[in-house]
């Protein structure tokens, strides 16, 4: 059964250290329940030693004296075997930080990301304003995958499930932040320009020394390749001793026969260590000039070397303090134990690991491979999956037994007549269904022939009906009335309600929705009152108004999904001169006349053999969805002055156009198309300046397209009958 305790295990070069802790009622404290300190027979880096065997034996001894069943386990790995980078990000959206960190990981990690285990964390001190992260620093930590598995191998062989893998410098940072740094400002009060006092932790191990500098929010670390083993090697080299004797002499230097010779032999190592620490602290000071270093905390049993702390303190100029107790760790049974007191300086890493396992650490990244986590999740869910499968099999077995028992009580002879009759009825039903489908097919074929026969008769009128409908939709300008003397006063050209259609063409399409998909972008998006200019489009000086594709003369077919199926796309191209009225000019005039008439207009069509006329709406005729395609701006243009005399350069065609061209004669029962009238003389030049031979007018070119899905008179009549039937209330 899982507990809330955590084992922090530090496998060092000289000994295995372990500390078991659990949370205290006070969130700023930790309870130490057990510890262990197992020193190897030989140092792992000592010549002739077998590190794998020594670690395995130490873990077996640890398990013989302690149990980790149900507890979380956190282990540390050397800072030299991993990579730690602290990256200052530019202002960026907070949700994009993971993508930026992944990009930075590819740049900062000198290996393929598939070959490493990496994790990151946003450090404290930054802020988020309006979704943007400011002054954000990200810690990026990585370790080669094979190195991680090499560190986990001793635990996996002994079935110890490791939950956390962390770099030693970051573990020391967690320890320092929780136990040694009091009265830190809150994240909101943190000022990068005036940060709190920084603390340096120097943890000397057997082969390396970890240097960590932090102010509680920013952290910087470096591994110095000098450790306690270097002092032993110096004694071996200078005093010609064996490694074991030199190690013993180092630990008891003050009790040696000639202490001066011992320290003289170790003096070069003292100097090298001091030089590396000075270089590291100096480099950090150049990186962060606002940092103020206050004190130095020393950890590691190697720091117990007589005179080492005093020498470093005097040379560095900082107070170096070796903790004689842990401020926020309670548990008298552990803290008062002689073995714990003797090796107090070496349990800082275990302390920091326990903090992360209990969720009280500042850095909580984890370098445990993802595949191990997934395997454990699957293994933990396997019992539940097996239990669910067993329950399902049991339910199926019970159901099968129940149905088998019921089936055994049934006598087939009792149900045989009823079964036979049901089969006969089913066979007869299938036969009738087949006959029905055959009759339906024959009817559809006959109906198709009838449709073709009727269509040949009624279809001959569809183009004439379309032409008449278009003629009806074009604006009509009645002729001017004469004055008392009978003189005709022509209407100024820019005021005439006329559209000059220069081209009419059609194109058949199997599916008009293809056309509508492109044409609907020219459909209006908001309704304007008829005759009003488009909203948000103020007049332009000179009377030229830009076309607005979003204007809408009426509601039209707003809300519809558009036409579908076969049909014709009809295109009307032309121009007009009606551009003197600022409220009804350019594209707006086309919408207020032609398009509005197509949307709401009606036309009278002959009833054929029955005689008379019927009123048909454009929608009933199959004309829908008119659009003004790509309306352009109104452009000034010089045209022939109607008032010019023939001898002023108009040319020999003047007399031919004097009265205009006559209109197209109509067919029986249908009026003809209007003629092409030559512009009558307009007094005052209306919208332009008269220069004699020519006059300046404002011209707007238009291109109107609409969908036409022809309906025969019979189809229109059937649709009307159906609509009348649906509107008629049922008899009471």
C-alpha cells in the first residue's frame, strides 16, 4: 500500500547515503524518519575497484536494513553527467513557451533529442501580462539516455522503483531554497534590478565539487573537477604512500606525525580549488552584475578537511559556514543519531531529493525516462483490466447458461406449423415487393416519355419567356412631355433611368452550385433601404462614388443555401450614365433597378392555347440569385455632344443616328425590346462640361449574373396547385 514517505538516495563515489522523510503539519518543515550511511570498501574511482559490484552490494545491504515498499524513491545523478542551461526568453505568448523551449532544446543540446532525456521548467521571477510572459527564464536540463539507464540499472536489478531522477546541483538548490534561505520576497515583489542577496553552496564530493549560486529565483551552477580524491592522490604522489594509507592520513591530518608535511603536499590542490572557485564566482558576477553574494554554505564530508574552509574564506573574502544542523528538518531519532551527526554534511543531497519527492522543491523537473513511467502505468492497470475481463467472461457464461436452459425446455414440433406459415407469408411478401418494384420501373419509363413529349411543346417558349422577363426587369424611362408650344424637352442624360445592355450570354452548368460558390462573395451582406447609398461609403469629391460589394437593395434570398442542380447562368453586361444623384448612382442604381426587379419583379406571360395572360414572379420563372459581379468605380468619359452640329466634326454617321435605332418588334402576345436611343440634347451638360463636339459624362460599367433553372408552365401550375392545397385549412 502506498505511503506518503519518500526515500532520497544519493549514490556517491565513497558511500551510499539515504534519508526517509515525510511531510510535517507545518508546510515549512520536514520529518526525518530513517537514514542510512553505507561506506564502500573501496572508493569507486580507486584503481582495482568494481563500481557495479560495490554499488550492488551497498544497495543489498541497504534493503536488508530498510524497506522501500510503498514509498517513493528519488535518486541523484552527478552534475557532470548532465546538462543544465538557463535561457532568458523574449516577451512571448505564454502558450507558445513549450514550442520555443523545444526549439531551444534542439539548439542547446548537442545530441539528437531521441538520444537524451530532457525536461524544462519556468523559473520564478517572471510575470504574465495580457497573455504575454515577460522576463521569463527557463531552466533546460538533459542527460543522455544511456547514462540515465546506467544510473538506474542497480535499482532495476533489485526491483526498486525509482520515481524521481534529478541532477545533483539542482537537488542542492532545492535544499538551499527550503532550509537555508529565509525571508525571500514574494514573486510579485521580486525586482531583477535589485534582487535579494545571493547564497553560494559549495558541495565537495570525491571527484568533483558542485558550485551553486542562487538568490531564490535565479540559479547558476557549475561542476568543478576537483574533489576530495585529489587531496588523496596528492598525498600518494608527494609522500609515496599507497592509496589506502593516503586516504587514512588525509582524514586524520592533524594527528599525523608531521602535519606540516601533509598540508604542504596538499597545498597545490588547495590552490587549484581556490582558483576554480574564484573563476566561477567571477564569471557569474559578470553574467549578473546586479547580484550580491552574501555568504557561502559548505557541504560534503571532504569539507571537513582541517583548514580548508578557513583557507577558502580568507582567500574568497566571503564567510563560509558548515551547517551543524538542518534548520527545517525535525525527527530526534534521526537527527541525534551519532552516524547522522558524523556525516551531517553529506546528507544535503538526500534532503533535497526528499523535498522534491514530497512536492516541496523549487525545481521539480524529472529525468526519469518516459518509457519507464508508461510501463508502470500499464502494470498498475493490468490487475484492473484482468478483473474486468474476468467479470465480462463470468457475465457471458451466466447469460449463455440461462439461454441454454431456456432453449432446452422448448419443443420444436409445437412451433413448426407457425414457423412454416410465417415463412410462406415472408415469401409472398418478397414476391409482391418484387412485382411492385417492376411496376414502378415501368411507370417511371412511361412517365419519362411523357415528360419529353410535353417538354418539346412547352420548352419552345422558355427562351422567349426569359427574354421578356429580362426586358421587364430593365428600368424604363417614359418619353418627356412637350411644353405648351409642343416642344419636347429632353431629360438630361445623367438623370435618365436607363441601363444600356451591350451583351447577353448564357452558359449551361450541370450543377449551378459550382457557380454560386464563387458568385456568393458578391452577394450583399446587409440590407440597405432602397435608393440609399451603402453605409460607411461617403461620397467622393467630383460625384464619383466607389462601388460597395456589400450593399443590399433588399432582403432577397438572404439566408438561403444557394441554388443546386442543373441550370443556366445568364450574364448581362452593359453600362449606364445615371450618376448625377449621389444617393442613387453607380452600383447602387443597378441594385435599385435591375437586381431589385429580378428579386421582386413579376412578368405577364401568355397562357398559350388557353389564351390570356398570367402573372409570374421571377422566382416562379426560375430566375434567382442575381449578383453584381466585381463592381468598379464610376469613371468620367467623353461622349459625342448631342447638341453638336453635323459640320463640327461629328462625322458622317450623325444623320443616321438622329432618331436612334428602332426597337425590336414583339412576337404575338409579347412586347418588343426597347430601341437604342441616341442621347437627346441635354441643357447645361448636367454631369459634365460641354466642350462643343463632346460632353463629359460619368459612366458605370456593370456585369450582372443570375441563375436560371427553367420551369415549364405545367411545372409552375403544379407548384401553385400544391401551394394552394397546403394553405387551404382542412374541413371541420
